[in-house]
C-alpha cells in the first residue's frame, strides 16, 4: 500500500516557468507534501529530479546557514531549462526533526557544535528523514527513473532501494558562503555529501 495519496493538482506560475503543483497527503500522519512537475515525466527516459526537504529558514527566510534555498532555486531553474522534470517538496524540516528542534540545534551550533553533534545532543539521529514517502510520490507521478540533482549519496541508495533507479547523479553546488562553510564541510565529512573540492 502506498504511504501517500495524491489529493489535488493546479498550475503554478513561477519566475522560471509554469509548473504543475501536485498536493499529497501522507496516509499515516496526515502531513501534506508537494511536487512541482514540468513536461511529461512518465517517459521511459530518466527524468531530471530533485528531492527537496523543506527548510523554512533557507527556502523562505533567505538563511545563509545552509544551502537549501539556493539549491531549491537552482533545481527549479534546471527543470525549467530542460522543459521537463520533477521536484518533490518534502515537509521534513531540519533533516526530519522539525522547525523548533532545528532552531534549538542552531542555538547549540551558535555555541560551537556542528550540525550532527547538535542533533545528537537533542536526542535525534543525524538524519531522521523517511524516503519511503518520496519514492511513493514518484510512483504516484509515474516516474520510472531519475537523473537526480543531489550531493547526498544516501538519497541515491534510498531511491534505488525503493524501486526508483537513478541513472545519473547531477551535482548541485550553489549557495556556498562564509556562514555555511562549516555546515557544508560537516555534511561532507560526517554525512558523506559529495562536494567539488574548491
Ligand atoms: Zn536549509
């Protein structure tokens, strides 16, 4: 049984083109998630895709503590340029710990902890995200395989294990700045993220 159901669809014009906005509801929790779709993503060719975890601070509040907002914008621009692709907007703030705990973790980071140490100090695993719902959203959208825009090898393995083959990893390098340098190097060192050496 699928962990999500597709609830509604509409058009969503953006500065980079008009997407179809698809709303999903998670069966177990009632949580809502969204996808942006452009072109025919049901083809047998691998489809350009991004699995974006919600980051209110980065996506909407212009935070420089992370690279999320920059990656979201770059992914939408890349899909618009290709004329075809899918972006999942998954409501798993702070690698799954939620907004308030993320702010608590930021407070610990202000005092010198790194992003992994802060999550662990608050009693969470370094990464609490559930990729089952992502795979189920892609299946509901009839995506057969992906060219996945990510620096996170865990996402590649997760999609493969849930039956969505990843034909290619497309790196996203946008958004590095002095405020997130330590955060990004922690992601590279402790969470195996793949960044180009600078
Ligand atoms: Zn972020």
